[in-house]
């Protein structure tokens, strides 16, 4: 277990951390479960859910496009215009079962391309950072669960409370003995000290690679940095833990998970395939741990801070953009379709002539889930997402 430097700076150390994934939990009344997954690093929505029916797509990013629907290793067709990335095997099974719903061309109200600013806004639920997170305000707006769960009204696991769960609602915390942040220079120093040793040096380097690190000459020989090609960031393990706790009769009803590693400036095709497979495995693990009855009462909302450029860059990747895709999954979700007001990719249709134009406010998606799934009314939604009257709750996301 470890906490990343970014997690410490952003107050995300509350999550149990395995690799670059983390988890926090809270309670809510009733049997319905809500799981929020933050995909940190900016997911390329047009590679996850490919608008292969748009005639301008190939001219913008032909180098990123794989085989189409019906071809070996190709996209999984989502109705004739969109195709799901082939790494999303379990998600496609959920789609066919009516429990997976992509919402395309979405973005929050912010228009920044800084990860730090946009992720703060994503957790705050506004176009600027607040002192509280929108999921804490959800807990505050809901009536207290009766009987109270054994963990209390809300609980974070770790050494701090994440921004997403900070606020007026009382949140406790717990951490196992000896749990704490590892110095970001520890791995660098260990690798540098051992580099000259013919036995320890290669063994340590191989061990770091096995844990998801890769050699990178960033400021000196022997330095190591996290790389999304190692293992699965522990996301499936944390999703299993979340599902196990959420399934308990006296357990929490709200979980927040994060999965880092979506910043695909370079060699996007293999990197994104790995990340999507990790997300897919986590969804499968969550469903398995919840069991059929709890899964039927569960809605999962996966979202990212912004999208990526419509055009491929010179290093086989994409840069920070605007519009992207959000995912809904779970037995409570009215899926089996793609929701989108597609803006098109032709001349004059891109945002600032570089990004997918957002046509849906991410807050509308979240509001639609909170209203239909957890029963939040207009006043509660206004407190959860302040100054958001223009972002009306999206209807039809949750099964009646």
C-alpha cells in the first residue's frame, strides 16, 4: 500500500491505496448504492467510445484507430455509430444486459487544461475549488441512515479525508498501523544506491517494474516513475473491497474510487488499452463482490477531469482537451444505449478548433443519478452543485 505524491497534495490520502488506485466510503439511507470512480489524467473519450460513424474521424486521428466493428480485435458495436474499445469486455457484456451506459460529449463547467485545477473542480462540483466536495454534500443532504451503520455516518480509510468527501457532513477516518505516505524520492534513492551492484541493482529494478514502475531518465540516472503498464494499479482489489463492504447489510452505501494513469500524451494505443482493461476488470470485480441483489441496487458513475484533443499529436498520443465520455454502470442503470448530443467533428465543429465540443454538462449527469437513484430533490441538488441551475438533471439514466 502507498499514497502517491499527488494524492498527498490533493488530500486524497484517505483512500486505501494500491498502486495508483484508491477507495473511500460513506453511508446513506436505504438499500441503494452509489459508486463514483474518478479517472485521473483525462480519459480520451473518443478512443474509449469511438464515433466511427463520423466521417471526419479518420482524418483527425487515423493513427489511433484500430479495426472497426465486425473485424478481428475490432470495436464492439454500440448501435451503428459508436464502437466500444475492445478492452472493455465486461462493460460490453453489461451493455448488452442493459446495465452499461456511456454518455458522450460531456464536460464539467470549467474550461481549463490543468490536471490539478480541473480535478479540484471535479471533486468540488463547481467551476472552482471549494472547501468541500460534492459527495460530502450528498451525504449531508440525505437523511441519516436508520439504523446507523457500524462504521458511523461516513468513514474514510487512510491518513486524510479526500476533497470529494470533505465538508459539513461528519466523516471519520481509520488507518492501519504504520500506514502513511512514502517519500516520493524513496524509490529514486533506492534505485540509485543499488544501481552499481551487479546482484541487488537488477533485482531491485525488476521488482520495481513488477510493481508498475519503469526506468525514466528524469533528473538523473536510476530514477523511477509510475507507469500504467504495471499490474492493474490494484484497482480490481479495491473494487472487490468496496463491493464486499457495500454488500453488507450494516455496511456503507456510497463509495468513491480513483484510478490514475489516463494522461496519454505518448504511445496512447497500448497505454489506453491497458488502462481500459484495468477499469473493466474493476467493474467485473465490483459486480462479483456485490452479488446479484446489491448489484441490482447499484449505480456506478465513472468520470474524468476533461477530454483530449481531437487530433493525434506527433508522439502517437493526444493532449489535454475538453469534451469526453462518462460511464454509468450497474443493475440500477437504464443502459444498453449511448446517450449523446453528438456535435460532429467536421470543419468548424471542434471546440477552439482542437477538442471535442461538449454538449452535455457533467453535473447534469451526476444530478440525474442523484435525483433518480438516491432521491435528492431540487433543494438538495442545488446544495450539492451550487450555482448550477442551468445544468438540469438528466432524465432516464436510472431504471424506474
